C-alpha cells in the first residue's frame, strides 16, 4: 500500500515543512510489515526551533478574539469531515485498524474541533463579593502557555485532536509529538490546521523514534508550561517525576484494567453486543477496552458461548481491506506481549475456547481469543492485555464482582450490565473508575469528561472540563 501524496512526511515547525536534525526512521504497515515511508527523527535543535516558534506565537494567539480561534477550529472540523476517507485510509495503513473503525475514529476525532470551537467563546470569569464585604473578588482565565502534547499510537487522530482542540481553543500554542508507530496522521492534521488558517508557530509537530531525550529536554525548558500525555502508567510516572522539577502543569490519561460486569438479570444478547464494542473496537487496542469479564456464575457459560461465537465470526485481514473486521496489532512487539500474557494465563489454568495462539506471518496478527476458567490472579486478569483477548471470570454476586474490579491500582473505565436500573446504578456508585458504561459498550464522547482515577490518570479531556486543563485562573481583589 502506498502513502497518499497529500500526506506530509517532514517535521512541521513555525509553519514550514522540513527535515530533522537527527536522521530518519521508517514507518511500517502492520498488515504485512512493509515500509510505508520514512519520517525525520527530530533532534534537540528541532525541539529548540519548535519551542521558540510556539513561544513567539503565543501572545498573538492568546490575544486573538475567541471567535477567530473558534473559526479556525470549526474550519478544521469541516476539512476533516470532507476528507474522512483519506484520513481513515491513512490510519488503517499505519496503525492497522479496520476501515470501519478508522472511519468511526475520524468522526469522533473531528468532533473535538467542533466541540471546542464552541467552548472557545465561552471561557468565563466571575465577580462576587467577599464574605466580609471589604472587597470584590474578580477572576478571569488565561491560557497556560506553550503545551507539550504526547500522543499514543492506538487512536492517531482522536488522541491528537482531543489535546489540540482544547489547547488551541484556550489560546495555547503547542508542540505535538506523536507516537513513533503512527506519526503520519498527526502530520496530516497539522496540514489541515494550516489550511484552516492557524498562524505560523501555533502548531508544531516533531516526530521521533527516540522520544526520551527529546521529552526530557522539553520538560526542562522554561518555555514549556503544560504537559498532556496519553499512554502507559509506567511512562506516565516517569514524566510526572520529570515535570515535578519545574512544577509543569500536567494532565495524564494512563492505562486501564477495565472490568466488564455482567449480572444474572442482564440481557445477555445486549451484553454480548456491548462486549463486542467494549472489547473488539480497535482490535482491543484501547485503554477503555474491557479487559476482565466478571460474569455472574449462573450465566457465565451462556455468555462465554455467545461471545466466542461473535468473536470467532470476525473477518481478519489487512486494515485497508474493506471487508476486514479485525486487523493486525500495531507491531510485532505488541503481538509478543499479548501472546506472553495469554500463555502465562493458560499455564496457570485458564482455558482457551477460541484462539489463543499466534498465527504465522506476514503481518502482526493475533486472533480473537476467549479464555474461560481464568484464575483471578493470572496475567490476563491483573495486567492490561491491549489486544483481542476476552478473559472471563466467574463471580458469585455483585459484591464479588466489585471486590475483583476495585482491587486493581487502575481505575479508568468500567462496564455494568443489569436488567434492573437501580441495581446497575448501585454497582456504578461503588465502582472505582472515572467512566462507566451502564448497559452500553461505548463511553467515549467529545462532550463528556474523559479520564480515570487512581493510577489511570490526572485531569479530564473532552466535555466542559477539557478546556480547563489549558487555562489558569487569575484573581484580582478590588473595591469600589
């Protein structure tokens, strides 16, 4: 598969496309392992240029009329919608997800530009009287400053727009570093933002396959005032430690070990349909993917049989093929990690009723897999799998399910299926996660606050809350 000619493969700094100062690296097609193209490996000189451009553009962008910033974001939304097929194809090419999933992601990703174009004109302040009556309390909000945005590979468009849109709406300028596996979508988004009228220096994109030194240098630079990261909890811990040295404002959307609870009064057909969304969207490569199926013992066999039948019927193929329902994993490394967790769990007593073994190449594929009789302390039960694997654990009742669900140090997303709304809501109240799908297999919405609790993150993206992550409040005491 060839790269569309409209897709840039250079760094984007201060409104100009160009090479990097530290060579280049290859971007692979996970469907067959072939090389799509090469992109520059940004060096410290490139970082300095990008930060200088963002800092110089900051006052002008922050001082622009909110309506002007909003119009740029709204135009970018329109451009994404008009070019959805091209963007979807590119994501399928570089990440491997099915075109159906990719088209869904484009619609979701574009919506962040529309949502925050509307929020850009609603940044407000407050005026109130001090309780003593001695003075007035006046507050107003202003952009944090230059924002460093670090995005993962699994949703190349949505993870970028979920950060770019609120940052730009708030008046921040940005340096975006996409994941090394999927840099091309971010470069295409930069070209769309430029076409929409974003001033030079407001958006800068640096690509690299050696991110550590670049990110560490950025966080040590006084021009960087904000860090927004989506990725693993392990990397998030490292970045928070680095950000602490300069007290950089930080938002973190980290890993999950998301429980999917099926109670004995649930509509099992609806639960299976929800499970297919919660587990198999993006091939299971999502932080919101159901990772542990906690099913009440009286319905566990029926649920497992129905889920295995649905997952086993998925058509496997290259992401760019129109009839593909389950594409490859993003890399050979990802396949190895999934297989290792499954193998350890089977050795501990789990039983595969579907899949469970790595197929021969080419490409980075792992089959849809359903595991039953899963020990509660096995690898697939306590570690994030990030693939098309559904471990099913039998539970006695809702208390048993909640004890397992809440034992994790993670707390991103949960799913609850029950035919009794009051019972379902009681379980939701006790579930220690940031987001819950109650009788729904999909929770993500640009108009809703996205984020986790415990070690799944800090802050929220999307919703009314999303723009607040890029704003600071100034308080003025005055009297008249």
